[in-house]
């Protein structure tokens, strides 16, 4: 499946990356933070906090469901495989969320 990236998708990605860089580096690049940038920055920080607060219970429930799926599979190979994939996927996703938070905190301390 070879999907080509369209001009609109490429332009949208460039705009989003530019906005993220502008928000991240706004304290260092400009003399004062505009109100819009301050609001966007605080909104992104709130969203980041919500994601981190929700990540742990969601990962725990996913691992629990995967373990129960494996436990009560009664020898069905498909359910065992699905349970293993659910456990593995939830652990990997949780690690990615924590690593992203760690990297963002590191960038924030280096810039600020």
C-alpha cells in the first residue's frame, strides 16, 4: 500500500510543526509573550497534565483486561494472542507517554 502524501497534508504538517516550535521557543525568541501564545502554551500544558493523569489507569486497565483474556481463554489460541498483544501494546504505549513527558521536561529545563 503505497500512499503518497498530498500537498494539503504536507502543508498542514508544516503549519502544525511551525506552531509547535513557535509555542515552545516563544519565551526565548521574543521580547514578550503575546496573549495568544501564553494561552496556547497553558492549554498545551493542561492537556499534557490530563494525558499523564489518565495514562496510568488506562494502562492498568488494559493490562488487566489482557491478563484476564489470557486467563479465561480456555485454550483458544486467538484469545491468548490477543491478550498478549493487548498487554504488550499497553505497556509500550505507557512507556512512550512517559518518555515523551521526560523529553518535554528536559527541553523545558534546558530552554527555561
